[in-house]
């Protein structure tokens, strides 16, 4: 099983590394955030507004609240996408309640960590099987600039690193913290911003 997960993860990293860089004019403006199912169906979960800033791009992200169910857990309202078996919930970073602008930051063509951390998720079994989110069940989309959009491949991650930020690192999750997953068994194996 672990060997199969490693193979799938390696293939996902190879696919991401083959991406062509994007040009500034193609990244500017409002772009839709889509979660992509295994069947290729896209679910719009929000949008990102990009504008040039300091040699990179400022972004402001907002979720389409109507696409989510709001679930109160661990003293926070989480925005969740539910099916018969699981809830996939946005995991706000830094932890806490949602602001009127859900997230903002600065990215460059070579550093998308601020946007990756703004798009953290965690999955859990539906209540009553699991009542609260376990940060160990985190989902992380590793983003790449591809042609005229940003594409992300799903990895598993322990999100407790985002809660216990002892080292003072602004973006505590890096490539060494990501675990490959078998993408064919994931509800939303890809994320696309276009």
C-alpha cells in the first residue's frame, strides 16, 4: 500500500514539474478557484483577485459561501463540502474565525506558499462518527503555475504544524511535510485556479 502511495505521489510531482511558467499578464485579475473531482468535474468554491506587487502578485481570496455547509467544531465555524461519507473542510490559516476577506497575501512565480496555506483543508468522517476535525487528516494542494492557470495536486499533511508554530515560520508546511496519496481514491485530487 505504501509503495502504491509513493508511486502515485512521484507521478504527481513529475506532472507538476513539467509545468511551463506563467506570465504576469495571465495571472492578473479575478480567477475562479475550482476543486476538480476524479471524473474531471469542477466545483467552484471561490475566487482570487491577483494584482502586481513588489515583483510578485498580491492576492485576495474569497470563498463562495453558498458552495459550503458551515459546521461549528472546536470553537470555530468551518466551511465544509459534504458527501454521504466525509466532510472536506477548509482549514483557516492562521487558525481562527473567517474574516470578511477570507485570506490575502503575496506570491511570486517561484513561491506560492501563501496561497497554498490559504487553501488548506482537512477531511473527517461525517458526524456522529467524528465530531471534530483532526489536524492529522490535513489536505494540501501543492500549487504550480501551468500555462494560463495555477494547478494543484493533493497531498496529505499533518496540519498541527500550523497550530503549534514554535519556530515562528510564517509558512510552516514545506515539501518534506507532504505525504503522497492515491489520487484516484480522493474526492478532489486536483485544484485549479483559472
